[in-house]
C-alpha cells in the first residue's frame, strides 16, 4: 500500500485533484491518500498557508501529489510551492512536454523534457528595498552543489529514458558568475556522458528557437527562473497548460503536480482540464515502480485525448465537455 499526501490546493485544484485521485485509484495500485492542507484557502481557514502538520505528513509519506496553490502577487505570504521545494530539497523539477495524438497543437509529435533547478536562483526570497522604495534588490543564489545535482539528474534522466541530447539553457554572457557557474558544471559533466550529445543556448535565443523549431531539442536543463518560463512556453507548443505535468524530485521526497497554477479565471466552473495533474499522478506511479499500472492509465488518457470528443474546452472549443465528464470518459476507458 502506497501512502501519499494529498493537497488539493486552490482555484481549480480541488476539482482536477478529485479527478486525478479517482483515475489513479482505478489503476489498481492501492493508495492511502492522506489529506493535507496548503495554499491560500489554508491560509484563510487555518491562518497558515503551509501548516506544520502538512510538512510532517509529507516528511512521513515522502510522497505527495498536490493541486496548484495561489500565491499573492507583489505582497503577502511567500509561495507555498517554492517553500515546499526548498523545505524538502526537491532540486529537480522534471516537466515533460509531449504532443498528444488528436490534440490540435503547434508542433505535432513534439516530445521534450525540461529539467528545472528547483531550489535556488532568484527564488530564494532574498529581496529588499533600498531607501524609500527607490530601488529593489533580489539576490540569486546558485551553488556548485545545487548545479551539480540538477545537471546530474538531467543527464541520468537522459540515459534512463533513451534520450539523445541535453541542452543547458543559461545567460552566462551577462550573469557571468550566477549563470556561468551553472554552464561550467553542465559542460564539465557532459564529458562523463560521451553517448549523450550536449550543447547550450542563451535563454533569449532559446525562446526564439523553441517557437521556431522545438524539434531540435530533447532534454533541456536550466536554472530556476529560466526553467519556469521555458516549461510554460513548451506547454504552449503542445496545446496548453492543461497537458503539462511536473515532478519535484529530491533524494528522499517527491511531490507531483501540474506545471500550471490555480487558474482563478476558470475556477468553480467545471471546465478545467484535469490532464496535467492526472499525468503527474502517472509520473508518481512510475516513480514508485508501478509502470504497468501507469501505462494502463496513460493508455486510457491518450485514448480519450485521441478521440477528442470527451475533452475539455481548452482542447475542443466547440464540443468540449466539463472536467467531470472528461474524468468519467477516462474512467470508462479504464474499465473497458
Ligand atoms: P495559471 O497557470 O493558473 O493560468 C494561466 C492560464 O492558463 C489561465 O488562462 C488559465 O485559465 C489557463 N489554465 C491553467 N491551467 C488550466 C487547466 N488545467 N485547464 C484549462 N486552462 C488552464 O497561471 P496564473 O494565472 O499566472 O497563476 C494563478 C495562480 O497560480 C497564481 O497565484 C500563481 O502564483 C499560482 N501558481 C501556482 C503554481 C503551483 O501551485 N505549482 C504554479 C504556477 C502558478
Ligand atoms: Mg510556473
């Protein structure tokens, strides 16, 4: 029996998480879901967006699946998502981007993965004002250890998954130390992997090339901020944020979630696409060694996407169905 902390999050979180839980339960893997609270609603209800109890639950289960958590913009409490990644040293954020048959998208057949450094860079919350808010300073921190472990993860991921190439994305021409350290570590490590092709791109050029010809990339490794931006961009290439899962991996704990946020603009309407967090659940099954069951669920999701009738409106604007109806369609496939 797997024990998994279950955080439903904010906005569309509870609805898509309910969908994912039903579908993962139908995989046949026995899971005890241990509900834990985090996010804006937890802040309102409990006075703390990330209660100690939630941290204790995850420390105990070492596995979690979470819905997106709202972070106030400009002021207010710091991101729960970032705090969780730092607390449990979830240094590698693995975000696959895959174009699915039947989904209308810019780049059919695209299949690439972003590995984002997840604990450092400009996400350290070290910011301060100067004078009477005359200037603002943010401190970015990249450590050699941090760069080494995320690059190692990217290369090992490439080897384990039959990938051919790793591209390091940086801004070492301007941030000569902060980004240069990352590039140096990646370039040195590449020598240990003679069977994996290695190259690098400067982030601005990378953005242009991803939009023009993403097929030239395979595994992308980058620092925290660039990896965050790249993975939303690549989601856009394959049909949107409704199709983009992510795994936050550390040495002991792993937390699975969607790439997207709490989508307050569509919350409570039964229209959110649950696929991202379902795919995150499939990553959880594979991570815990249940690859057969993961494949069964993935086949069911792929079949529903390929038919294109029981999918949400982000994928089929005219005839799209609600979150619940899409969930039912996947469950029916699993029961066939
Ligand atoms: P967002 O990812 O929530 O939404 C961006 C756009 O994509 C919106 O138009 C939304 O409707 C659409 N979208 C997102 N997920 C969708 C889905 N499953 N199905 C259909 N359409 C979908 O980004 P936004 O609006 O910038 O952020 C909202 C909140 O989420 C913020 O508070 C942000 O801090 C938080 N956030 C949380 C994350 C997490 O929990 N890991 C990650 C990213 C943002
Ligand atoms: Mg993001």
